[in-house]
C-alpha cells in the first residue's frame, strides 16, 4: 500500500482523530471544548453520513448515541457540554456502533487517568469522601436540576479532569485496535 492509499483509506476516521486531538489539546489548556469545534463536527458528520456514509439515519443514530453516552453525567454536573457534543460529533461521522465502543474504551482511560491524578496529588481520602457524597446525593435527591446545582457549588473545590483527553486517547486507541486507521 502506498502513502496515498494509506491516507485515503478510512479518511473519515482520520479526520475525526485530528479533531479529537485538537479538542483534547484545547480541553487540556482551557478545561472546555469550544462550540466552534463541536458544532461543525456534528454538522459535517451528518453531511458525510448522508452523502458518503451509511445514510443520514446512521449519522443521526450515531449522534444520538454520542449524546446518550455522556448526557446523563452532564445533566448532574459531572461533565461539560463540550465533551457531550464532541461524542455526538464522533457519532455523526462514525455511527453508533463505533461511537459506543470508543466510549467504553474512553471510560476506562478516564477512570485510569482520574485514579492516577488523585494518587499523584495525594488526595485519595478527599476524593473517596466526595464520591460517597455524590453517590448518596444521586440516591436521595434524584432531581437532575438540583444535582447539577450542587455539583456547580462543589466544582471549585474539586480536581477537574478535562474529559476531552480520555475521549481522544480512548477513541483513537479503539480506532487503532479495530483496524480503522
């Protein structure tokens, strides 16, 4: 296989990978994934799916999967909206199956990064107590709006993980494992 064939084979996965790297870099610096990355990613992904992919329905299903993966955590204040839209954009380009599998790997990467971050900072007890408090709130309160308010109040005292980084590492890792790149 020559360089040209290597570049154009699964070019859409490579485009998504470049966008994920760019978003992770910004998220690492600014703790946010901006709309000027996510909205065009979703829009162009739907255009790709409608014209060159498996159809608009597949793009919409992938976008919905990306939203469903992270929207519950966002609704209770555990994640930024940019991360949710980033997953939706990946889904619009790649469909629901790849998005779900990449999400699962991203969760594992995110969990490992969070544990390492807590261990490195030596704040294991504080974060363990926060986890128990959050789980208790979820069980007792159950109101996503109120949970989001509580999380916003707690946010300044917590170590934040820019989740665009685990999304990027986990997704690209999955793409490589699955032979998509």
